[in-house]
């Protein structure tokens, strides 16, 4: 199933409750624009490769969406308005299920940028 992979990084000081509220809001925006969040993954608090908005750490979230351009556009617009989002990016993927599986495999093996983990 073709779709989109969207990753966004939140300010490291955002509480878990506020993260949940924001995720629910973003998923609502996707569904209200005809799209569907196929998979979602919280990658967690990680050290950034370079400083972004004077932050050295960020909380990574990954969403896999079905192929609905209006939903992606609405999501990206909202991400631009959110003060807690410090960076985001969306890419097209050929198979959202395969991409999600590969990500989870690498994440569980600890091979996804192991030197960037907060210790």
C-alpha cells in the first residue's frame, strides 16, 4: 500500500500528556481530511544530529499515512503551526507496512543510530 511517512520532532520538554493530546489532534486532522494513520511509532527522546531551535534533544514521532494528499497537506500545515514541533519531514513510500516493519526491526535491534541514544 503506497502512502506517506511523516516524522516530526517535538521539544524535549513536552510532557507525555501533551504529546498524547497533540498526537490525537494530528490523527484527527488526518481522518477529517479523508486520510488514515496506518501505523504510528514513538521513537522517544534522542540527541539531535545538530542543534535545532537551540535544542540538543528532541522527541521523535513517526506516522505512516495512507495515500491521501489532502490529509498530508492538512497535517503538514498543522505541524507548521504547532509551537512544540521543532522539525518535521514527509516522504512518499511504496509500501507503508514494509517500511514500518523495517523501522521496528532496526529499532528493536538498536541499530538505528545507536550513538545518538541518550544515556
